C-alpha cells in the first residue's frame, strides 16, 4: 500500500471529520491499484478516487467509479458529483 500513501493521507483526513462512509480498494494480483472513498452523509459523494499511474487507461477507474456509485446507491437516494 506504500504506493497509495498520498491517498491514505486523504482517507485518514476524511475519516477524522466524517463517520459515515466507506473506503474501497481494487486489487490486481493481491496489490492495490485503485482506491476510492464514498461519503453517505445525507447526499452521497465520492471524496477520493484514484488509480496508480502505471494502471491508468486500463479500465480500473471505470470499475472503481461503478462500484462507488453502486455503494452510494445502497445507502442514500441522492448523489452529488
């Protein structure tokens, strides 16, 4: 997870101020390649979404975005993008 360290800092800051949300990692060969955070406070939002540079343009961002949208839909009716 060392490569995702900048995202980890943002995630920690998010959870210092929010308690309702979820962190989602996508893995390839047991290594995390993408991370996203969703907030379920009243209106769903994606506060962090990122893919490691060497895995960009391979569909990881699309998969992550779809999963985060699905996760938001399970908790709230509105999404702010």
